C-alpha cells in the first residue's frame, strides 16, 4: 500500500499539537494544497488512524486515534477553548466509552 505523501507529517503534527483543523495543518505544511491535506486526512480516518471531532457546523478538528488518545472533549461556549477530559464519564450508572463533546463555560470565563 502506498503511503500518502504527507501522512507522516500529519501524524507528527497531531502527535505534537493534539487537535488541529485542516487550516492549522495547511499553515504547518504550506507546500500542500487544501484538497491534498483533506484527502490524506480522510484516508487516515477511514483506516482508523485519525478521528474527526465536530465542534459545530463550521469547526472540525482532527486528532490521532488510539488507546492512549481515548478521552472526551470540553468546549467553552464563550472563548472557544477545547480541553481534553480524561476522566470516565458515568451517566445513570452507565460508563460512556465513545468520544463525547461537552459544551459549557471554562473556569476562566465563569470567573469573569
């Protein structure tokens, strides 16, 4: 199987930065056009290497998939900060194992 030209670069960037949008990737890999990065990321999603985190209809972030990356995400509805939640989430006695997105206000915005 042929390795996409930018795959290793994308993996390295996601290992360092955790969550990145396609625009973030394009800034870090300026010689790659948007459609090339999109195709590479989509192939990595299909193969289970990367997962898509949809914050809202205009914001999609990507992160590496894997056992050491299993966590949930909190998004501040005021400042837009995205934080990882590594604790188990239990609702009515059921442990949540799929990635969930929780929206609210971060500590800094709540204190303001």
